[in-house]
C-alpha cells in the first residue's frame, strides 16, 4: 500500500517546474490579454474584466495553497507521535513533503503572475488564515486532518484542472504564458490528485466512525471558511478594480457551477467519491463544451 505512494511521487523531481524556470514575460501584451479574455469570456475584447477576474482567482488560489502547505506541515509533525501503519516508513512523509512544497511554489508562482497581469501589488489582508489553520490545530488524529484537507483541496484542484484543459484546447502549442503556467501547475497537480485518491482509498476507510464524523466536521468548516474567503476576495477585487468582472463571464459562472457540482458529487453523500466516477451525462457535456475534455482527471 505504502509503495503506491512512492510510485506516485517517484518522478516528482523530474515532472515539475520551479517558478523561476518559467519564461516570464516583462508585461502581458495584447495577444496574451486577448487569450486571457477568450479563456474567461469566450471573446477577446474584455481585457480589463479578465485581468480583474484572474487576479482575484489566482490571488485566492495562492491563499488556499499556502493553507494546504501549512496544514500538511502540521500533519507531518503530528505523525511523529502516531502509530498508524500508513504512517510507517518514509513514504507518507515523502508524499506530503512534496505536496506541501509544490503548493508553496504554486503560491509563489501565482503571486508573481497576479503582479505581472494586473500591474498591481494586489494583497488581501483579511484572509482568515488563523481561523482556517485553527481548524487543524485540535487534538484530532493527523490522518483525520489529512483526510479533511485532501477532500477540500480536491475540489479546487479538479476545477483548475478543467481550466487547464480549456487552455490546452485553445492553445495546444502553449504559445501563451497563461497556458504555460497552468501546464507547469498541472504537472504537480496530477500527483496531488493521485495522492488525494490514495487518501480516499486507504486513509479514509481506516478511520473509525467517530474519526470519520470529525473529518466531516473539519471538512465542512473548511469549506464554509473557503466560501467566505471567496466572497471576500470577490468584493475586495470589485472595489479595487472598480468593475464587476463577473458580468457575462463564462469562466466565472462555469467555475461556480463546477465547484458546486464537484462538492455535491464528491462528498455530498455518505461516501467520498472520485470525481470522474460520479459525473453524469449532463455534467460531462458541460465539461466537454467548456474545456473540450472527456474527463476531469485523465
Ligand atoms: Fe497548486
Ligand atoms: Fe494541488
């Protein structure tokens, strides 16, 4: 079982990009902004709204990734006092170290991208970081915390993967920087998804009834705070840019739809499911129309 985790992470040092390795442009030119607008609005002429939209989303994503990284560090520290068989050996620690380090590098990458795209030193202070980390500082088993965190992360990771498919469909040669960045992000995310699936397959079934209940409580509380965070980021961004970037924004409305759909299908019932196993025909058609992809996680 532990060897499965090792296999997922055996090429983590090869299939990855440090943010410094990307071909960062000095500014976002007209063609790039046309593409960014096309990805969000399905039309090239909404530069300003598309900049505001992506600034909000990537700044928020960096915030979420910082949290994932911090909680994984807590889990790894607490695993030192945990006798669970899944925590024996180096494999789980290795997987979580990679995961946490990659998320921190993504936060770094997106932090820089937001500044490149918007030309603003965009920062949001009321980010609920203490509250979001606080959910994971109690006396619960570290595997309960890991399970709650991975379920929550899985939703956002699945949504951004659909957006990566969309950039891939419209820009298969990765001519535009947005596509290059999402491709680099996706190399790491493919491992995160597999690690989440490992947690679904092996960690969650090993929890007791009470532990599973606690996992659900922490997960629900995480989702509630993340939803609050998204609302705060939206209001702040609209005020900063002085525009409503959500109007006529296909990317924004699809993102909301997918987030709701994935949450409901993945952990809305009594069991946790992998997203591609529970999508129906209508869900698949929506993903096909938006991202030209048959599945979320190939
Ligand atoms: Fe990430
Ligand atoms: Fe991730």
